[in-house]
């Protein structure tokens, strides 16, 4: 099972919006049971070693994939975000 973290600057507002949209997508794709989801701050994300990838509304530098979640807030480019999340969940390894 993959472990994804959804984060933003404060770990509350925009990450919650992104979380709800990603959860709805994962349910529609029957993928929710294939991923563990954490939510928090960008600062916390940089200290984690148990994550496979991050979906973030703020810039973050980590040694694993980061998906830019801003399209989930603007409504433009959401398909690219959802497809990236799906690819990383289904990726081997």
C-alpha cells in the first residue's frame, strides 16, 4: 500500500480542500483502499521518511515525488493532478 501525504503551509485549509477532492477521485476510481493518506504541513513533510509521494499546495523539497495540488484549488488542470496521483498509487515498487 502506498502512503501519500497531502500538505500545505499550515496543514489545514488548502490541504483539506485538496484532500476532499482527491478522496472523491480515488473513490470513483476504486483506489481509496490502495493508499494511506496523511495530512499536514510542508515542514512536517520534509521530516517524514515513510511517504511514497506528496501532494502539496506549497513548494516542498523532498527526495520523492511531489505533485503540485494548486490545480485542485483553481479548478484548472485537475485531471493532470488526478492522473499523477493514480499513476503513483499504481506504480510498482
